C-alpha cells in the first residue's frame, strides 16, 4: 500500500509538484471572464435606466437614455485619467532615461 503513495503522505507532495504553472494565457482568460461579467452588469444598468434625459454640453444639447448618458460620462472620465496617467508615465520614463545617460 505504501508503494503507490496511498497512506504514506507522498501523494500530496507529488500533486504539488505536478501542478501546472500559471501562464499569461490563463491570466488573460480570467480577465476576459471578469470583463464579461462587468459587461453584463453594465447592460443591466443601462436597460434599467432607459428614461430619456436632456444632456447639455457646451453649446450643444440632445436627448439620451439616462444609462447611456452616465456611461458616456464614465468613459470621458476614464479617458481623462488615462491621458493624465500617460503623461506622467512619459515624464517618468524621460527622467529615468536622462538619469541613465548622465555619468556619475
């Protein structure tokens, strides 16, 4: 009985050794599943908030469903944050590049 690992406690060690390593593809798959769940929640939100509202921006005005108008505002905010983040990342890269070029 001990030869096949049953009852000897060795099977657990072998299982751990045989576990598959995590891969980028596996991480991407988890990200896709999470994104799909978020998308379902967004669609439910939009469909539940389908009352028409008037949206005014600068010199224009129009009507949109409330959920869509809110989604556009969230996207605009995300783009603004992405622009600021991109500018900061470029600034840090430029700074690191200049420090690497200067001899000490």
